[in-house]
C-alpha cells in the first residue's frame, strides 16, 4: 500500500453503495474531525456519521481526526470511548498514525475504507 499524498481527493466509503461516501479535497484544509452529530448537542463534526446510526455503532461525537502531519495524511484517535482501529490494530489515543491507500478503519464498530484519487 502507498502513503496517501496531500493532493487530490480522499473518498471515505461508509456503506455498500457509492452514495454512502464522503469526498474530501486534500488541499482544502489542515484537518477534519470525524464523528457524529445528535439531537443532544449542537456539535457537528467535519465528517458527520450521525445519519449512518453511528451512535449505536460506538462512534463518539469527536471520535478521530484526519490531519496533515510530516507531509502525509494521518489519523488521530481523539480519546474516543470505543477506540479507533487501522487494519485491525487499535491506535493509541492522541498519537498520529500514517494512513495508506486502502486502509480499513474501524471507529467503535463503524467500518470505513479510505481511497485516494488524483
């Protein structure tokens, strides 16, 4: 697998169809918070998984962040209650982990797949 460069787009697949995906332009910002909104809080993360039953699947409001770090895209678990896993390995909270094209992420019990496109 190759590192994800900080150009092009990142497609985050959250379900079985193409309609169940988010596209992030990698040149637009320094980072994005992934989590869920709900009716008990006014907080809205950059990548909102709330409409995909994220609460029942163990996703925190502020679960993880995608950030630029040392010239590459990394994910950081934001001390979430149910953890962030990359390819089956649980991440240490608040510690950047370099992402690679095709990595499979698990936020609590919520599966995500990242694909880079130019």
